[in-house]
């Protein structure tokens, strides 16, 4: 039997443990690839940052320029107001009965009245503070709901705070025989204008 002592030449001497191989250093190509992978991310971020800032600046600039251009246009082009026509046709005189008030044209600021052999158009604006009175058939008067002014069928004020009669619009017979009410001309009783032949139609 062999002697296991170290002096025995047949016994193999214990070998020192071999050092573990160090991890291989990244190959230059792999490092480059990693760097290339990182680079686009940073570049992308920078590009996004600058492009978004520039875009915001351009958008603000364009918006302010557009606002300036619109302001200039508004200044150059005058406002055009679509006003309702001042004249309208009210129908044939025979359609209106004596001592009757026609409410049909109230939304055009006129009552057509046939009274005492005349047809005239009264303004529906109260001469106190501008409310719209109502025609009360049974009481034969216009009554303003705001402060109680009353007007006869002629338009003359007789109660409440209204300081003067209702106004009348110009009326005439048109080419087709219909009554034409012209609100571009008004006639006031207190000025003696109701005797003006343009303020009534004789029937
Ligand atoms: S507005 Fe008609 S009475 Fe005052």
C-alpha cells in the first residue's frame, strides 16, 4: 500500500486552486452597440424638448399674428348691421273695420287703427319709458303694464305717467292698393303733426 505522505513520490502533490477566469471584457463592438443604443434616447429627448419649445413658440407667434390681422380687418371693414326693413305692407284698407285696432303687426311695432274715417298706424312704444302697452278691447284703450299709462284708441294719453300721446308712423296706399306703413317717418300729436296727410289714410 502506498504511503500517502507528501514525501512519497508516488502520491500526487495537492494542486493550488486555479484562479477563476475573469469575466471577459466587453468586446469593443458590443460597447459601441450599447453606446449607440443609449445615444438615440438622449438625442430623442433633446430633439423632443427643442421641437416642442419651438412649436409652442411658433404657435403663440402665429396666434398673435392672426389676432392682429383680424383686428386690422375689423378696423378696415365697418360693421354692417342687418336692420329690419322700415316699411311693411299691412293689407287692403277694406280689411280693417271701423273702431277696431289690429294687433297683427305688433311685432313690427305698429297697431293699425281704423277710426273716425281714417286709418293710421300707432307706434307700440309707450311714451313713458318705452314698454309695450296692450290693447284692451272691452275697455277700448291701450294700457301699459309697466306703470299703468292709458291711451285712447287715437293714441292720446289720459292716465298714468306717460307725458304725451303715442306716436304715429307714416302710411300710404301702395301701387297694389295695400296700406304701406313707413316707420322711417313718425308724427307726434303734441307737435301738431297728426294733421300731416302722410300720417293717415282717409277712407
Ligand atoms: S313705460 Fe308705460 S307707463 Fe311706464
